[in-house]
């Protein structure tokens, strides 16, 4: 979606409107724009603000729910990556400890009787 200077000016003006429903719609539009630009944090912030101003904006709720579902779906992959990294670090630490520990010494030979 390509925005012109007039579109941006209209959205900026709408954010300072007294009418909460107009401000809510402006935040919804800004949330959509942020999503197209892959700015998920900004999108979530605008969508939450839209819902705070007008909880009847079902589209804002649906977009926010979709964002949250995608975030939750990404967590297991992150956990697996972190778990793998932790396992590699732990094995390196064990290897370093093993290399740093001197080998056990043989007991002194006992005198024969």
C-alpha cells in the first residue's frame, strides 16, 4: 500500500480528533500500515490503542489476535534453538573441565614382602 502526503496528513489529523471512534480508526489504519511494513511491535501498539478507544473494532481485535498467534507459534522454534545452544555450551564446558583436570595418578607401587 502506497500512501501519499494527503493520506499521512489525514491520519495525523485523525489522531488528535476529539471523537474517539475517529482516533480508533486512525490507529487501526496505522496498525495495518505497520503490518505491511513488518513492524509488528508498532502494529500491536496501534491495534491495542484502537481497541482501547473502541472495543467494537473487531478487525483490530482479529489482527491483534493473529499477531499474538504468530508470536506464540514462533516460541517453540526459539526454545529449540536456545535448548540446542545451551546443550552445546554445556558440552564445551564439560570438555574444558575434563582437559583442565590432571589425570589421576597411579598409586605408588607397594613393596614386595
